């Protein structure tokens, strides 16, 4: 295991800790690969009954690292002569699917998954954590999908509909607006909102309470409930559509303009320009 994910065992509860606090736990290739391996290992270990995902630092996950992801697209577009290829939808789906299918394991592994969220959990952070079976958040938590405004769509749209209902999912994805933890709890996006200084203890206690059940009982319950979600929301089809349209959104004229602007003024300023008319996320008035 590398440096992006730390593993801690507490009885029958396995903690997977996002451990890049100085970078707001943004998603990188290393974080993806370590998370994928850690979830497979937790699912294979018969001593583990519940998986608790939490994070160090002021933010749970501020999304994909736009430093490397915008630069990668800009580099591809600038490839000279025969080395340059038009955008390949299938190759793009395979690439983004490596991330989306890793995040989906929070939903698909046989053991209950619980997330404890503080600070920013936005964009790719929601792609990851909305797949968890249960989410508890501290009062500082903020959720949302600002790339809905330009350069992205959710990789698992079904979780937005499953958690919020169709109309509310549309309300937040038609605007990219943020949700406070209290609002997210009120409308059913997450299980509950607790004071920040109680978050880890509260989530740990819930995970330990769940782990009192025999492993086979927990697995049967999860398989049974996931089958309901499979018939109602068709997660596999939803994810595939999300992967395709996420690639399309990054290659529209507006998406290409966003990447070019990020190369011109830096990705932080490009994001500020995107969000400034809405007055939220980093543009929120203190």
C-alpha cells in the first residue's frame, strides 16, 4: 500500500483513511489504485464486517486533481502530426471507468460501507462517496457537483436519483449548486449531520454497532437490498452512460474552452471564473 490510503483495523471494522490532507484528498491515479486494492482486500478478509471510509484534513475529497487532469487533456490536444488522434469515446470510457468502477465498489462489495465526511466532498468526491451504503457528515461538510456547469457529468447518475429523488437530483445537477451537510441530511442525500468534533466517534460507534451482526447476516442484507436498487435504478447502465457523457462533456466546445482557459490562467482561476456567477464553493462570501 502507498501513501494515499491508510488502513486501520478496529475489531471487525476496517478504516480506509484518505491520507492526502494537504491536497484536500483530491483524486489521483495512485489514490484510485490504492483504494481499489484496499476495498478488494477488505472484502476478502473474513475478519472484516464493516468498512468505514474517512479522511484526514479539512476536506474529505475536493474532486479530481484538476492540475493533472486538465493538463493531460491539453497535452493530448497538442500532440503534433500523426501522433494526434481524434477523441476516442471507447478509450475514454475505459479510462474513466477505471475510476468509476473503483468508486462503485463501495456499493458492490459484499460488506456494509459507511463514510464519515467533513469539509468539501464535491465533484469526483461525490462520484466516490455517494456509492457508500451510509454517509454521516460533520456540519462543515459541503456536497455538490460543480462540473455540471462545464467539463463533466456524474459518473454514477443513479446514486443522485436514488438518494434525492428525480426532481431534486435535477435541481442540483441543473445548477451544480452546493448543499450543506444539514440540507443534505434533510433531503435524504446522507444519513445524518453531526457536530464536526463528534463525527469520527459517531461514525465509528455506528460502524461498531453494525459489526455486532454476523458477517453472513450483513452480506445477505446488502445483497438483498442491492438487488432492489439493481432492478429500480440499473446501476451498471447508469454508470456506463455517465462514463460516456462525462467524456462528451470534456470535449464539447465549452469543455475545450475550459481546458484552454485553465492552461492560460491556471486551473484554480478557471474554476473561480466558472463558479463566480453562482457565488458558491470557493466563491462563497464569508
